[in-house]
C-alpha cells in the first residue's frame, strides 16, 4: 500500500513539474502538489525531485545564491536567469566549443546559464532611470 501511495505521489510530483510554467524550486513544486494532494509531505517532494534528478529524468539547476530549480525538459537547452527577479527561461542549445584542456577530466556534460535582465525587469529599470 505504502509503495502504491508513493508511486502515485511521485507521478503527481512529476506531472506538476511538467505543467509548471518555468523551472520551479522544490518549495514551489511542493506548494502546487499540496493543492491536489494535501497529505503529501515537503520532504517527499524534495526527495522525489532530487532522486529523479540524480537518475537524469529531470534537470536540476544550480544557480548562484538561489534555491535549486527543477526542469522537466531534459533535452539539451541553455538557460537565462534574471539577476533581478530570478526568473529562468529556456534558450535554444548551442554547443560550446570543447575546451583545449580538460584538466584530466572525462567530460560528460555541460550546462550553460546566461545572466541578464528579463523583459519585465528591464522595463522597470528603464522606468526607474527616468524618475
Ligand atoms: Zn526579472
Ligand atoms: Zn529549462
């Protein structure tokens, strides 16, 4: 029974992540899952997301100074993160040139996060400048 319930919760967590507009944190996924399944625990949501990311079924984004975010899309793509509001958007993937020196490492992957201002924040900062 417990196993069945866990599977159900896991599916719900993954489907909520898939519906999320953009790269929610584990806390945000938990808030959404809880609306549909009030018995789910915060630690279950955090554990399922972290396990699924470790298995490569979803992406986990490490962003400086912010909570990790999760992404249901695992096809290669780049991200851009707004330095003001933290919004993350997908960008098409472009292969970076391979480094001339790998420091003895076998390279397995690469993630690219651009930083900048999202359109809403750029409008805001233009407005502030005019004041
Ligand atoms: Zn922004
Ligand atoms: Zn993404």
